[in-house]
């Protein structure tokens, strides 16, 4: 991915490092697979949500894929719903994980 980002930005493997910032109330420390920083995080603290510009979560199984480009049609009560959210517990869990990451990053923005 390096050819597609600015020279001053860095991609950091944060998969084995929980966030070193205090999480918002009710949220566990996040641990995204890859984090993008416009300025490097402090040494020894590769996962720092207050400085993170973007996080990337890599999933190897299609069961974890949270969205689909197909127009899935399913029944929701009496209404037919068209949506991009994939069905399944693992897809739902991935969506929750991504929303948690976004929530934590937004809590640090000012």
C-alpha cells in the first residue's frame, strides 16, 4: 500500500498491541490490524487512537465480510428490505468491531 499513501504517512502493524490511550466509557481497548498515521506514534506505543487517522481490519474468511455489493432481499417483519449488510453472526460482529473503532477515534477528535 506504500505507493498509494503520502511519504510522511506510515502504516503500522498494530494487531498485537492494544490501544495505549484510555478508551471511552464502556469500550474495551481497540487493537486494529493496521493503523495509518500522518505523524508517527510514540516509540513503544504503536496503537494510539488519539493520533490514528485510519484503521484497517483484515479478515481472511468471507464469513467475516460485513457488507455485500449484491442487492440482498430479505423479509423484515412485513416489509421487504434491500440492504448491503451481509447476514450472519460473524458479519455482524465485524460491523460492530468497525463501529467500535470509529467511535474510539471520533472520541479523540477535537
